[in-house]
């Protein structure tokens, strides 16, 4: 059972890394070409998420710290 959890944890970690790489590529592509990528306004969505976290006050800061700790877990 422990090996199943290790495989699932590894899969989720790899998937997260892949999605972050795609997000970074989409942001760079939108900056370089000035158009939306696959019909999605990536920069607008990122700014919207950051704005909503900023408007949430203390809860937004706590959520940001939790996300930061999850992404930096080695």
C-alpha cells in the first residue's frame, strides 16, 4: 500500500511540474506574440488570481504561503 502512495505522490508531483512549465511557456508566448494562447488569456488569469488573493486580506496571504510551501517541497 505504501508503494501505491509513493507512485501517486510521484505522479502528482510530476504533473504539477509539467503544468507549471506549460504555464511559464504560455506566459512567455503571450508576452512575445501579444496574443492569447489557445484562446486563453494566461496573463489575465494569473493577474486575476493574484488580485483575488490580495483582496482576501489575511486569508489570501495564508493561502499564498500554503501554495508556496507546497510548490517548494522537495
